[in-house]
């Protein structure tokens, strides 16, 4: 992929991610556990559908790469959320005691 194509790819991802976040209400503050479960399930379904539409060998490569990166990405995003919202307890969803 050329650097110009890669830059356009990243821009498209940012735009789509922004639209998905807005539609899901992710950036509107703390979410209930139910909201988080629904969002995770919908995201997983969207991801599996996208990967299922890929031809081999790219589909297999994507699955391997994803499994290797997911735990690292989740940990980094968690740290970012904790820095962004230092007073929010992430282990206590909105609406919980």
C-alpha cells in the first residue's frame, strides 16, 4: 500500500470510527453494563462479518494478527481512559452501586 493510500485508509477509519462512536453514544459519558454488553456484541458481529467477507489468505492473516493485538490494544485503551477520566471508576458501570 502506498503512503498516500495508507493515509487515506487511516482517514477513512477515523471518520468511520467517529460515526460509530456517535451512533453508539460512547463519547457521551459513562455507560451502563447493558450498554457496554450490547456495544461489545454489535462490534464483534460487525468485525466477524467484515473478516468473513475477506478472501484467503488475508482472512487468516487478519484473524491471527487480531488475536495477537487485541489484548495489547485493550490494555492501552484502558490506560488512556483512566488517564482521561481519573475520577471515574471504570470497574463500576453507570447505574451500579
